[in-house]
């Protein structure tokens, strides 16, 4: 049995640091043999998940940290993004945005992060609250993705 391969990065809740997590995930996916288009999708998804953790989970409190844990399995990459939950628990549901209303200026253009992430990766969503509190958001990318999971 292959040993678990895990890489962790801890960043402050300041805008701009999400780029470090984005680059780390891209380097790992490239090492795993992901196609360039999949790597680009992963970079966008990880960046968006980190921004959500920084802005919503940690309320832009630079004292609070975001932990990004990347786990390499044989055919998939798991990316867990942990925040300290200062913004409270995530909503129970994330309705699909009405793109036409947003484009027409009838709705704010923000609040599309989870939707975008889910369009780019094989699986994504919040998982049970970690034992020490906070929020945990998981992204799953399959190396050879035929159809993306829900």
C-alpha cells in the first residue's frame, strides 16, 4: 500500500495569499500528470475556495489563518480548505445563480464562488465541521475525469 502523500500550507486571511495555494495545487497536479486545462480549472477553484475562507469564514481577520491540505491519491487530488469559522457556519444551500439577471445588473455579480468551483471540479462542498471548529471545504479532482460528479 502506498504511503499517504500530504502537503499543507497555512496562510493568513489577507487577500493575495490565495495565490500561493493556487500555485501549490497547480504544481502538485502537474506532478501527478493532470492535463493543462484541468490544472487551470483547479487553480481557479482553489483560489476561489481560499478567497471564500478568507472573506467569509475568517471575516478578513489577518490574525486568523486558512489551512490548505492537499492529499495525493492514486487517481485524484483532494484539496481541503479550512478556516476558523469566524463568519459562522456556511449556508445549508447554495442556489444556482441566475446568470442572465446578474448580466442584466438585476442582481449583484458576487456570490458565485461555490457555483463556479462546482462547475470546474469533479466534487466540491462543505464537509462536517472539523473537531476544533471552523469550516472545511473539500475539492476533489480526478486525474482522468470522464464525467464530473455532483
